[in-house]
């Protein structure tokens, strides 16, 4: 499997942008990811905080 160019803490910060009211399409465009990637991250990391990763 290909290694992600984003760390897990970066992914959680990207997902938190959507919780603060930014649209998914804007977030994906800003970070260069697809909406499919965004939603797969959301299903994997939803509700997590950076402190809960380890």
C-alpha cells in the first residue's frame, strides 16, 4: 500500500476544518485530495483527537 503524504495528526486537523463549517469541496481543493479520500479518512478517524492517536 502507498504511504500517505499526510500524517495522522494532519488528517485529523483536516477533518476538523469540516466540523468548523468549511465545505468538503473547498477542503479537498486546498489540500489536493479527492472527496473519496476525505470520506474514507472521516470513516476511519471521525471523533478522534490528536491526543488519542497513541
